[in-house]
C-alpha cells in the first residue's frame, strides 16, 4: 500500500504541543513506510481562521523539520469540490435541506430535555416536501442511518463501536454553502487518497459520523488512529497553565528542535527504554500500532535534559548562531571579546537552554551591576586584596590574551603567594563576573577581554579596600 497521511490543522491559533505531536506521528508514519505526508489547512471557519495562525503553523512545522510532500492545500480553495459531493448526496437522498429556525431548534431541544431525553436533531426536515420559505437559505444535513452500529478498528484504541441512535443528522453545509468540519474532512481524506488518518483522540466521536458519510458515498474508508491526549505534570490536560505554548516559543526559549521532537515522539510511543532518538532512528523504529492508548505527560524536566544532550552535540557554528540570536533577544548588543561560537564552546556543558547559555554569558557583554552579595561576602574580603593586586599586575603584563598564558599567570601568581589556586581564582572570578560561578578562570578572562578584565579587577580592588576601611 502506498501510505498517505495528512496533518490537517484548523488555523485558529498557534501550533501547540498536541498539534506538533500529531504532525510528527503523521510525518513519521509516512516516512517509515516510504509514503507521502500531506499538509491540509482546514480554514472553512472563516471567522476564526487567520493568516497569522497559518504562518505560525507553517513556521512551527518548518522549524521542526516536518516538511510536507504535498500541500499546503487550503479547504477554502476547494469549495467547488465539496459542493459537487453535496449535490450527489442530495440526489441520492442521503442528504436533505433543513430550514428549521433557531427558535424551532431550541424549542425542540427544550421539549426533549423536559422528557428526559438527550437533545438531538430529530430529523423533522427529512420528509418536508414544501419549498423553503422565501428568503430562507437552508442548511444541508446528512441523513444518518437510523439504527445499527458503526464499528471500526482503531490502530491505537482497538475496536471502537458507536450506536447510530446516538448520532443525529449533522449539518454538512451551512446556509452560505460552506462545508462543516466533518464533511470537508471526509471529502478531502477521500479525494487526497489518505490511507491513514492519525489525529488527536478528541476527534474519536467524529469518526463514526465520518464513516457514515463515506459509506453513503460508496467509498472505502481510511484507517484511523486516535492518539492519546497530552497531560501536564499535574495529570490535567496540557494547557497554557502548564506553559504549553506554540512550538516557536520553545525556539525563543532556547530549545533545539531535535530536543522538542524527541520529547514529542515519546508522548505515547516508546521503543524499549531508549530515551534519545535521532530523526533517522525515529523514522526507522516508529509504528503507529506501538502507540499507547494511555494519556502521556509532557515533562519539562525531560525536555531540558534532552536539550542539554543536543546542545552538547551541536556543532560550534550552529550553536554560535543560536547563541547570537539569544544574545540579541536579551538586548546584549555589544560585541564580546570572543566570537559567539567560541562562547558556545566554552558554555555548552553549562546550560540546559540557549537562553540560559546567553544569560550565563552576560558578563562577557556588559559590566554587571552589583556584586552578588554572598559571593562578595565570601571572596572579596580583606585577605583577597593581596591576591587581587598581584594578579592585576601579572595580567597587566600578559602578552596575548589567550587561555594558555592566562592560565599560567593565575598559577604563577598563586605559587608566588604560596596560596592554593582558589585563593586567587575565586576573588578574580567575582571581580570579573560579579558572581562565584563561571567557566574556568582563564576562559572567563578570555570571555571578558583584556581591558574589561583589568578595569573590573580595579573595581574589585577598590571595593575590598573600601570594605577594609570600613571595618
Ligand atoms: N482540523 C481539525 C483540527 O484542527 C483536524 C481534523 C482531523 O485531523 O481530522 O482539529
């Protein structure tokens, strides 16, 4: 079988984690089987669809590398096709015009509730023969089978069965001719020869309706796989409250796309105990039938861990470019003494995100404000005066501001004072960064650059003197 999957987002918001996971599964399944991945934008809800959302979806897919083989197709470009099928169903008596008014529908449902029944459309227009009243544009309803059951084999959930008596005659085209979701999706899945519909399980209730329409068109249905919902760490459905945002926010926050993909693929799918999958491994190992039906939790800790893994692996140039973006985002415009890729190499083991890496590199771009209180208390005491003055002098004389001579200068200074390295390096570190934590001291010196290093040491010396005077 030539496998064809589709991702069919409605452009009414950002591409969220859930949508991205669906897209990934569709993409992987197609790639695994050497098939075709189709992108279809379901934009028939004109009020809620926006260009900004279309752009966000396309950007998110591009960033994640989930490239479509066909599309994006837009449903609003395909209205004539839906119209044709509507006519066909009207002709075969499988659809009918309905011109019930809102008041009539409300009264019908109130009466049903009063009788203790579930509110549903009772099919009263099925047999109306009179023409619709002047000025009223009817909607089109599908004549759902009145009894029997719809049974299908869901590739994730197993056998799923719905009683037709639970389903009413759904509207398939609005008064303005626009198809509704359940109709457009069926026509497109058939017309685009989709073999596997992989989507969130919030759609599982729609599937029997869609299968009934497909049967009414005498067509063969695709396979269906409804993937489980995604939860936050607290077990509730993932939402903004959990920081669930558009996927581009993850980029802005300094995540690498391969880390997010790796986290997404684990939402409902696993392969033994393996945690880290390259894109090629995912393609090779993924199968929709291995997806678990239990809800999966989105784990930010795991994402950070994965991101750190990929940061460690990334090549310097790429990491440098990502770091430069973050630096710009933080408004740290001034050039630093070392290039972004050299900075990234120094910092790659020390950050879980690129934003964190940029933040930890702040001191290379700008003078810090106040000394960190604890660091100053501990390391900028009167005993630090002599080491600071001694290292100031040595560093002033270092030729070539490179790690090796810088390292030697600090070592020699400690040896000359007969103190251990930390007695020189820690006050120096606080002088350079305002804090007690930074990369190796010679790298920290390199990051800050010659002039700024010397002036910051002067600042620290003045601080220590001042403190000594006060005590
Ligand atoms: N347009 C639908 C949505 O965004 C997807 C429908 C489907 O995958 O069948 O929820």
